[in-house]
């Protein structure tokens, strides 16, 4: 049974670390959102809303990037630091199997068309 265990390569370990870093940042952002919505931040309401929505957006981007890392579409953090556009990061890296499929009433479709 021990023969079935294959050690991770350096690239796989780097991807695992990148994924863990993204999830760690997501956890911090969730904590910040919690701080805002529990009334612990002594800021005016509009600033709390704006800050919480910004954290939600960043959280969504982290989740999307985590998915790309988990599927092997992104392997290094340095590639992410050079790009500022969420569209270019996400849309440029997605594989077709991860995209939604529009369904029209009355038409037949395959559950897994890819």
C-alpha cells in the first residue's frame, strides 16, 4: 500500500502553497466583513457598506483564483501580480468545462457536452 504514495513535485507543492495562501487571505477578508457587519467598526454606514462590498468582491476573486489554481490553470503567483484586470485573469484562464451553459426552453441538450 505504501508503494502507491507518490511524493508531490516542486510545482505541485508550489500550487498547494499558492492555494493555501489564497484561502488564508479569503479567511482574513471574511473576518474583516464580519468586523464590519457586527458593528465593531466605528465608521459611518456608507463607508461600512462600501468597504464590505469591496471585501466581498475581493473574496469572489480569491475564490475564482483558487478554482483556477486547483484545476492547474494557474501555477505561479508572479503571473497574478502583473495583471490588474479581473476579466483578464479569470476569463483568460478558464477552461470551457467550467463555464455555464445557457439552456433554452424546448431544446434538447447534453448534460456534459464537453
